[in-house]
C-alpha cells in the first residue's frame, strides 16, 4: 500500500509531516483530532477536515470549517475523488 502523509507547507510549523494511518484521520486545532495542528493556526478550525486513507488514495471531507478545505485549489465539501501523488490539501486565510 502507498505511503501518504500530510505536510505543513506554511504557517507555524512548515515542513512538519504527519503520516496518515489506515482509515479516517481527523485534522484541526482541537486536541481531540488525530492530527492536532498548532493552536496558533487560527485559519484552521478546531475540527477542520477528515482524510480517509484507502487502497484507492485519500478522500477528503470538509467538516463545515470556517475557511473551507481545498484540494488542488478546488473547494470541497463532501468526500471527493481520490487524491493522487503530490495533490495539495489546503485551507485558506480569512479575508483581511
């Protein structure tokens, strides 16, 4: 099975990598998430998204986060198409 990870590319901890286990991985600032991002990441919701790892890739589901979740610059809501190698999952900063 392929190896997948979430890498922080900007913000408080750029370069930090989180390996994705089989099944569901929750992401957000809350310590209740599988991957709890730094509390200073104010553009990330407490419960931001869930990544579902399977043999077909990784499916992403936004959890009604304040700033949304994006895969390759496309905003997603419900579980979308499986991701491919080097796809980018991101959140956005609120408008100034």
